[in-house]
C-alpha cells in the first residue's frame, strides 16, 4: 500500500516509526540531488542530506500540513545548504570553493577552482559539456543556484517556489531569469553546434 | 438360580459404586479455577522465595527479553536485580511496601516510585481479578509441570471478542503463578514470563539489601503518583482533566497516574487484563521521537495534547477518542 | 519596450509561467527580433542540457547511516553534560563554588519558572509507551518486570 506524504507524516505524528523510514527512502535521492546541485561535492552532499533528515526528525512535529510536505522539506533542504555555505564562508582557507559570481565575475579560471571533485558524467555524451554546465551552475550565487536547482531538477512551479523561499513570484521570476542568463553567457561558446 | 449370574450382578454393583464414589471424591476435592486465581493473588503477596524469572515482550518487529533475580519476603518486600540484558545489569529495584526505589549500581541515581507491594497496589490487583471473573471465561486445562513442580493450567478467554487472553500456570502447592502467556486480540503472543528457577521458604535478612540505598532520603520526590482516583487527580493538577465517556464493553476506570514532573496524566481503563491508556498534558509539551511498535492516536484539543494507547481495534480506539471530553 | 526588458521575460516564457496575453506579445516580438530569438533558443538549449544531467544518488545504506547519526546525537549531549560537570569540579575552589551555585540556582529556578509557563518543551514519546507497558504489567499475575525498554530514572 502506497501512503501519501501527508498520511505518512500523520502516522509519524501518531508514533509510527516506520513511516519516518518511508519518508526518508522516498525523498533521499531527491534531497541528495538538490543538495549536490547546490554544494557540488559528494561528501558534503551526503553530510548535508543527512543533516536535512536529522532536522526532519526533530522538527516534523512542527509541520502543520498547511503546505505540501515536499515544499516544507525543500525549504529545510535549502536552509541547511545555505547555512552550511555561510559557515564555510567564514572559515578561512575555504573561501575559494564558493565561486560567488559577483566576486569572481565570469573568469573561467576562478570557476575551475569552484569544484575539484567533479565526477565524470557517464550518461551525457559530451563529457566536457556536462562538466562545463555543472561548473557553471556551481558558479551561481547560492540563492540563484538553489532557486534554479529546485526549478530545473525538481520542476517546482513558481507558486511552490514562492512557498519554499517565502518570497514573491516576481522575485522568483527575476532569480530564474538571472540564473539562466548567467549560465547562458558562461556556456555560450559551447552552445553553437551542440544539441 | 444361577450362581454365576448373581456374582456378575455383585460385580456390576461394585463397579458402579467405585465409579460413583471416585467421581464424588474428585468432585469434592476439585478446586474451582476461580478459587485457584484468588489464592494465587494472596500467594503473590504472602510468600518467601527466591527465583529467576525470564520475561519476553513482543512488539511488531522486535522483542525484548529480560532475566531478573527476585527475592520476595512476605508481606511486602521485593529485591530485584537484572541478570540480562547486559546494559541493565546494574539496575536494582528495592520495593519495601512504601517505596519502590530504582537504582543504578555504582551511580548516584535513585528513582522513587510508589510501591507495587502496597495495600493500594494489592487493591488494584484485586479489582482487576474481579473484573476477570466477570469478563472472562475461566477454565482449567490439563494439569502440567513447571520446574518439575505440578501446576494448574488456567485459561482466560474474553467473553467479548477484541480483547486479550491469557494462559497461566499456577503452582499446586504454593499457588504462586510460575508462568503466564498473554495473547492480543489478534491471537499473537505479546508477552510471556516464567520462572527458570524457584526456591520457596527462603528467608533473608533485609538489612543487607539496603546497603546500596539511601537509608532515609532527605526528600522523597516521587517520579510519579499512582493509584489516584479522578477526584484525587483533579485536586492535584492545574489543568482540566478529560476522561473517556465511551469504553468498549467490559472496561472500567482503573487508576490515574501523575508523572513526568506532574505535567502529564495517565488514566487507565481495564477489563481485568487488557488496558487502555489515555494520556493528556498541556500542549506546550511537545512529543519528540517515534515509536516502532505501538500505534497510539495523538490529537490536540483545547490547549491539551492527548495520546490514546491500547491494543484494540482501530475502530474502537477512534470511538473512545471521540468520546473524550 | 527595449530588448533588455523582453529578454528578462524569456525565462518565465520558457517555463510557461506567463499570462496568455503576455505570451502572444512575447511570441510576436520573437518573430520580429533576431537577437531575442537567438537568445531564447540558447536558453532553451541550456535548459535541455541541464535536464540531461543524470541525477546524483547517495551511496546505498543512506537510511542506516542516518539512524546511526540519530543515535550519536543523543550520546553527544550526554557527553557534554558529563564534561561540564567534570570541568565544574576542577575549576572553582569551595566558597566560590557555593556562591556560584546559589546564584546559578536562583537564576535557573526563576528562568525555569518563566520558561515553564511561557514556552514549550519536549518529552520523548517513548516515556508514554513505557507508561503503557507499566499499566499492562499491573494486571500481570507473574509480576512486573524490570522494564527493559527505555529505563530512565526520570
């Protein structure tokens, strides 16, 4: 029998531990994918995804069911990622990994530094292209990146995005537009003749 | 006259007599299962013995087994040490009829609870037994042996379906229950306890057991208050208490318990064997964690959080929930 | 309207998050403006490329590692308490200790009172399960057991 998210949350609230496991197993891949998209590093993605579910465990009783469960979960995910990034920013020696576009501009040399742990993409035929895209995504600012990742990877509607980020639709529109424009510019040299 | 025929008749008469007298004596000597249970209640409070008891507790997907050594001195003293599992080995419980003191050996941790050997506790048990007499079909099965001791085997079958049943093995001489098995309404074994060793009439000097325990705790802070009536309870707490107005057939109020530093209330209802627990507390107490086995109903109403736990059908649980006011 | 303004709308147009009136306006402009049209085509390609990225998955055993961390969290809190007590024994001489203790107790009890009446606190749901077992055992004939499940002295 397949329970809806909301039913699982309710059962968890009623003390059914198994439903927590079901929620984790339902969402672990998606949360990991989002986190990886934001932090661009496997070890950190694992660590932060777990942190997300630890918080779910602690705070699920605060979820009041006013929105869909996944928008609540994704909001938590984004918060975990952003606060981890903020923490890392303050740690000396690690600043380079935060290829903040406003700081580093569009200099590809800086972007390369953004992530040293890219795994080769097997599925995408054009490996170089895939890496370029990933690295381009990674170079976006944290806020642009997380909005973009949730839209592109999880296909959240604008309405849902406003709930995750607690901002207006206009803000979402402008963030996505800026994110895409920055990406487009970064990979423009590769765009002609591909796809 | 045929002498052979006359002899046959005499034999026949003798046979009938033997059968009759045998039946009558066994009927005279046989003890009613109810009487066995009543005597067993007295035996639980009136014997000196030392024993090792194994208890298994089953929940969906897991089970717990503990082995404890129990020294019982009548009328109201028990000293319990845990032999297994290893993580509980330092747990000692001393119950002297007034307090039930839990202690982790080698630490300065002491917990004070109301005694389970007290007259109040015995009264609760007596009431439960009376409910069993009303709500259960009690029958004696074939006698058996436990630890090479002859035992009565008694089966308790609920008159109303949807309730737990029990099988209990009671020592024929001492009337102490040596083994019991509880099954839930679905017929699954939920717990079993039995003695793996028992020595009757063993006297101990109690003093030595007190060595680990504080002689006179400066302030007796109970971790909980038990055996309260609803009236007692309402006097003791600041928030209003709701109770269930619908109970499945055969259930009655048993006791109110105040715990978790007087912030939470438990009301129990019983049919003598099964229990329904209704917990309530102010809503600023949040529940953390989850349960792997039990499926309680949890809800909030009027600034209070309620929790209802019982091994009965979901339909009945919901009916009780709706009646809580 | 300048091209810059049109270009800002291309992203929402791509996501189909524009009104129908706006859509027809954008489409009309794209037909007439080569630069905007090219840019839109590029955005579309970027979108398709991003979509083609294979999702990253966590290593197997994610839930098991998570459960381990759930358990660890509890112990670290306990360790902190022990460490705190140990440090306290070492760092203050007798009289200072008493003074600090008295003011700490005062402070704690006052703030506890305020906290207790004003804010929420948490209780592990297992405490209730344990209470439920206690009640079940009240009706046992063989007698209660040393509750094995989550013994805590409270």
